[in-house]
């Protein structure tokens, strides 16, 4: 649904009304609450999970209480700030948590967010009870993620890799920073009350991630989003590895500027396969797995490597439907309206009898899950598919995704790091045609009209749903129509 902030607020109110009346027909926003001692990977999980949820189309945002604290207290002195008997500091930390929760509420009620991640230690029952009360008052679901780790090597690695380089220790050497942070952990440990699945917390929804994914404990999953979160967390790992993405070698259809199809490689495309084989050999990765699509050009590229490879139908190029094997000029001539619509919103636009980028994201999600489980992998795919994969790893929006540059005969090496992904672009120095099409300039008026095609009356839609359950039309629906005499069903 599109509209201004007033319409959005009304929509939220109608949804909350529907939730009270028919809870099975509504899905209220979710607040994910991180739990655990410092240096247990909470922020890593928060950011990675947020990236995934945004990628699959669930608007999600992280609210890190540490950032609120650093804004409130410009100069950090020592771990004394985190002692439970430091009354002034306790008040400041509480105020920061409340400020973050206010922003969570605003995001979920005014900014069309669906999931907010409340990233803090939240180690006491008192703090978690406050958050549960906040959720109940605002109609939000609460889902806890507790990260538990007692491996001293993992903790030390987390401190060195992330914490000693944070703003708190910018004027401190690594040794002193390490010691101070360990004392900060002990301040939290003194009052730490883990989630109790048997008694106190047995009725709440949560997952415990134990020792970086060695073991999981899942309790009372309530809905689809929570099940997606659990599935995702059970597939990720933190072992060092690299993911190599490249397109197939240049194809005959690439030379002709044609969409899709299943043509073979061109002469330059075959030359690229030789260069790719040499590149893979130079990487000296005995455990490297190679995945391809089921298209000829991708398989021909993989065969030249002389290593085992797996074919994934999910990696096939986007289906252009009736426009398959046409050039852009032919599409413009035969389907001018479709050509214009795709330029207006390339992510959501679906080819006639074909796919959209949104469809493609759903198709390649199992590939992402399996990539998260693997170590070193080379994925030989296609331009649109590579854009989808790249958007996930680089945290690119749906609007940016269809315009990411993925040139032929270039390998992208992705190396996951603490809070993101390092990218190295490696050209194999084999000429190829440029298949990238820049974002066109389109009419905002046409785009707006097209988007508002979907804004059928929310009131009438909800009324229809309520009528199915034999409910009377809520009075405030008719009042809104009186305020807006131009309203038409």
C-alpha cells in the first residue's frame, strides 16, 4: 500500500483493530530482543539477520543501545561505567534503552517497519520484563535471541576483532582495551540471568544459540517470521571462507544482445573458461565446491575447470517469459508498455509469463542458505542471479539490486568479515560485450500512477475480511469516508 504518513497511521490503526477482532487475520510487527554477555556475537547476529530479512522483503532495522549510550556519554573512561552499583551510570543506561525503544515504536508504527532488532545485553529479567510490557502495550510480538558462549578462544577473538577497535577504545592500546573489556564482561556476569526454558521464560518465544551454533534451543515459535529466523540462524557459521561469484563465459546471445535463451559460448567465452580454470588452480583450494545453473553456457564454463560441479536449477537466469531471446529494441517495439513498466520499477516488474527480481530472490533463497552452510564455493551463474546473490552479501536494497554491475569475465571474491563482507573484483583480462543497462530516467507521475494501482480502499478490504467472520462494520471506517468525500471503493 502507498500513501502519506496520515494514511499509513490509519492503516496501522485498522490493522491493530483487526488483530484484536480477528487475530488469525493479522500479523503484528515483531521486536527481536538480543540477550547475552558482551562479546558473544549479538551485534554480528543482529546485523546479519537484518540483512537477510531486508533481502527477502521484510523491512527490518537494528537499534543498537550501545550507540545511544555513546551518544549520551561522549567520553568513555573505564569499565566502572558498567558496574551495577554505579547509580548515575545505571540511570543513563536505562534512559538510553528507553530512547531506543521509543525509536523502535516509531519505526514499527510510523515508518512501515515490520521487524526491529533491539541490540543490547538485556541480561536481567527486569530489563526483559520491561521490554515484554513495552511489546504488550504497543501490540508487538517479542522474540528473544540469546547468544551463549563459554569458549575463551572465541570470546578473545571477538574482543580483538571487534571490540578493541570500537569508539570506546580509540585512544587506547590493544592490551589495555582487552583488559578493560574483560572487566566490563564481569560487571555484566554478576547480574546475568539467562533465559529459563523450564520455568520463568517457558511461555516466551526464543532461541538460544549455544557456542556459535554448536547447539540450539528453540522455544514456542509463534509465526512465519520467527520460523524463518530460526531456520536462518541454524544455517549460518563464522568459519573463515571465501565465496567466488562469476557469470558464465560470453555467449552467442550476449553478442547479439538477446535476453535469456540457452545459447552456447562464443569464442571469447571459451577463452574465458581457460582463464577461469587457471585462476581456480592458482587459488589452491582443495575443498573448493563449484556450482552452476542448468543452462548450457554455465555448464560449458564449469566443464573447462576439470573439477566436479553441481547443477542448480535455482541458479538459472531470470525468465523473460514472452520476451525470451528478444533484444531490448525488439521488446520496446513489440511490448512498449511492458518496456516502460520495467523501467519504472525493475525489481517488482514481472515479464509477461516470466519472472521479476522479487520472484528471483525467492527462487535463490535456498542457494543463500546453502552458501551460508558451506566453506569455499565458486558459483557460476547469470547476471540477474548474480545481482541477487551480491545484493544479499553486500546489503543492497531492492531498488539498487537490478542495477548492480556484474560484468562478464570478472570474478568477485567475497570474504565475510565481522559486520559485513569484503569484496575483491578480479578481471581475467578476456574481452567481452558489456551487457549492463544503466538505470533509465522515468516519469515520476507514471510511476506513482502505476504504484497506486494497488491502493484499493483499505477500509473496504478490512470490512470484507470482517464480514467473513460475521462482524459489523467498525464505526470509524465510515467516519473516515466522511472526512474524505472523494473516497471511492
